[in-house]
């Protein structure tokens, strides 16, 4: 017990890392809170305009009518001479709410549904226009007549005002909780490995090692105390995160419908972060080396697994590799808790995500124990 208490004494003496990552965590939470207020609902009425880009490969009455329908209430830009990479960048960074390609009488679109409701509105316009055009053609209209009447019909349908009532704030709560969960795994790894991990590194200090050698305390007991200290710190971090999620997500559909999923998913990724921190600090690392290794692992996993870039935007090749990392399954489970994730809720897949994260936590813990045991055996010799 005294070793366990000594862990938290060292943690207090090496609190700079905890303060830094605590500030980062709070800054993120405050940013999400302000974002929620900015997008919260009031009893007002407004009409929304969107930035739309298109590539017209048909040059027909059908395509001209569709562009006319889009131009009614939106800012429309022709990207015929631009490459695919630029189009993807414009959509990804939200400079274009939706990009349409008209080819062979068909309309395909590229959009990021996480950027807001505009994507749904614009794709609805495309679907309505195509359906109306086909119906007018069946009624014997010419191409020009069908296109003109379809465009007029779509414009009449979309010239509506959107009333933001008292319940509109729920969407902002969903947004805050969704993105907080999305980034939590990355922050938890950084907090546990860098914030709390410095204490484990301090326990590996040569002077501390010599004192242990001269005492009746076994090294394995110190390793156990470090592990328990990491887990306890992780549980505190998880509890704080859950409280913040409940406050930010009060009244949101994520908390109302998927609180258990959010709680379990965040707890499991916390245990993964604890196990990973235990593994990293098992090696003989300096503080600078610890920061370098942690940043490489956490940033690399986050980019590949969908923390910084939505999984729906990542290539299939990257996702195949990402499935071998725990953050992929944490993000995938989070995607099923909100329409922002673009993945339908599936209880079977949720349990699969939980099980794989649990296996990762166990496997990393075993690897950490093996590394620590090997180091202890070498030092004993």
C-alpha cells in the first residue's frame, strides 16, 4: 500500500505533464461548449444558402436545368477544369458544401455529411430534380421543357424557411459530445503516457533503482504499484470525461439514447491508454524520448484511425491497416452513436468494437508485463 501511495506522491511532484494535458483537455471542452452555443437554436426564421461546386460533363438541357435549380438560392462554382484532388480538398475543408458531377444523364455527388445539414438539403435537390425530370420526360415533354419544369418544381419545394425552435440546441449537444468522444482516445493516450507516465519514468531513475536494490522491496511490487497507479489515474480521467459529456450533452440524442455505449466505449479506450502508457514506460526512456515515442504513436494512430480525418474519408487501404489499432474500433463505435458518424447503429458491431478494445488492452498489458519482467531479470544479474 505504501508503494501505491508513493506513486501519487511522485505524481504530485511531477505534475507539470498533468497540468499541460489538463489544460489541453479543458481548452478542447471549452471550444466545443462555445461551438454548441454558436449553433444553438433560437425562435427565429432564416433561409440558408450554400456553397456548391459542379462539373458538367454533359452540356445538355438536363445538366443546365440542374445547375439553374442549384443557382436559385446558392453560390454555384464551375470546376470543370479542376482536378479531383482540388475538388476533394474543397469539400473536405468545407469550402464546398457539396460537389456535383453531371455525366451521362446522371448526377453524382461528393460531400461531407459531418459539415452540417446542407449536404442533406443539396443531395435532396439533386434527387428531386432527377426524379421530376424523368417524370416529365415520361409525360412527353422535350428535354428543354422537362429540365425547365423540373428546375421550377424543385425551386418551389426548396424556397422554405427553416425555423429553429427550442429543441434545435439538441443538435449542438450531439455535435459537442460526438467530437469530444472522437478526440478522447487521442487525449487519453497523451494524458496517460506523458502526464502520468513521467511518474513511472521517475520511478525508473537510477537513484531510485539503487535505493530499491538496498531495500527489501521487490521490483515486481514497484511495477505493480505503477500499474495500479496508472489504472487509478485513468479511472479518474474517465470519470471527469463522463461528467463533462453529461453536461455538454444534456438533452442530446447521443446521451439520451447511447449513454451506456458512450460510457463503456470511453472506459475501454481509457484502459487501452493505460496499457499503452504502461508498455511505453516499461522501456528505459528519458523524458524527451517518452514525449517523442508517445507523439509518434498517438498522432499516427489518430490520423489513420479516423480521429482527425473522418473514417468515411479515408481510403480502404488505410482502413485495412487501421483495423489493427485500438483507436479504429473506438472511433467506429462512436460513429454509430450519432448521424454525424455516417454509420448505422448495430448492437452486434458495437459489442465487437468493445471486445476488440478489451483484447487490445489485455494484450498491451501482457506485453508491458513481459518487458518489465525482462528488464527486472537483466538488472538482477
